[in-house]
């Protein structure tokens, strides 16, 4: 047995700032998605334009990259596309709250997979996962009678698992890679993938109204062009586990934004759930110590 220590983090405060910025930017995704649907765009069409526009903007600025690194970036993009597919597949079968709850179990999957790979979690990390999961249950809602669709539950769990693997692989494969280049290649894969799905579905259309373009451009700019590079930077500075736990702030931010922008009501459990999520996020940022590994 040898002692395995998590690498020393040179700029944890920088990572914390990036993680919070990513969570806030990602939290607008549901807002833009609802606006796109109201404007008459299908999910796959919106996602295709979202990622395609980001790829067109960023790819000219990626510079020269090692071919092996480019392949790894594209591979990470495949994982992100699969996680997104599972998420939207679950949304078609079970409630949005339960889908979100399953997606944001990703930190638990990160901790579990890390444990399997030899990174035994500390008490603070396990406590952070429990607090975040309890808070998410109050914020996004617990499974109800309409959530008995097995395929939907499996797809929701698959979204959380694929997102966890995406974060862990990003930490391992993209260490030292430019965040914008990583985002560009992820967006390229996802853009081609979702455009293909919209063509197969027969819903592909060019945005033709100002409302449709606002929704598409807003989704491309804030929860993609800003959020994804911020997430890569957070993972680089904090590691996948700590960055993923900060991501549990996203549904809390989304509920607050929906209240201010869409005039949606705040449920009584939001305050308690928000406090638990915040406590989990704070606890997750404690430095991990030595762990046993093989």
C-alpha cells in the first residue's frame, strides 16, 4: 500500500471563483431553453445551434495543438454530448425536478469513481455530498408519482454518471490544455451531434424570429461560451470532485433567476435547501488529506 495524496492546488481561490462563475452561468441554461421552446424551436435544433456557433467562434483562435491533445479534447466532447442526450431523454419521461436531482448526483458519482480508482474520500467530502444531495431534494423536488418511468430514471442517472466521467476525464486528459481550445473542440463534437439528431428527428430549422435568435445566442454565449471555459478552469484548479460540488449551486441559482426573470414562485423548501447546498459547497472546499491507495 502506498500513500496517495491529492496534488497540491496552487490557486484554490482562483478555482473557487471560476467554479462559482461556471455555476452562475450554467444556471441560465434552463431560462434560455424555456425561451427557445416558447419561441418554437426544438431542443435538438437549439442545442445544435448553441454548440455550432460556439465552435465557429472559438476554433479559429485555438492555435496549433498536439494531435493527441486534440483527440482527447474531441473525446471529452463525446462524453458531454452523451450526458446532455441522457438529460433531455429523461426530461421527456420524468419530471424536470427529478431529472435535475439525478443529474446533480454527479458529485456523488465523482467521489464513488474516485474511491474505486484509489482516492478514498475524506469525511468532509462525504459530508458535502450528503448536504448537497439533501439540499437538492428540497430545491428541485423529490421524486413523485409521475416519476415511475424506469427508462426515464435510468436516463437521468446516466446523465449524472456521464457528467461525472466527463469531469474526471477532463481533469485527467486536459491538464494544462487551454480552456478555450477545450471548449471549442467539445462544442464542435456536440454541435455536429445535435444537428444530426435534429435532422433525424425532422425538426431542424433556421431561427427566423428575433425571439428565436435571442434564445439561441443567449444559450451560446452565457451557459456555453462563458460557463464551459470557467468549468474547465475550476476543474484544473480544484479537481473534479470539488468543482462538481460547486456545480450543485446551479439549480439554486436557476430557481432564483426564474423568480426574478420569469416571475416563478419560490417554494417554502427553497430557503432550507439553499442553505444545505451552500453548506455542502463550503464544506467541499476543505483541503483533502492523504488517502490510502493500492
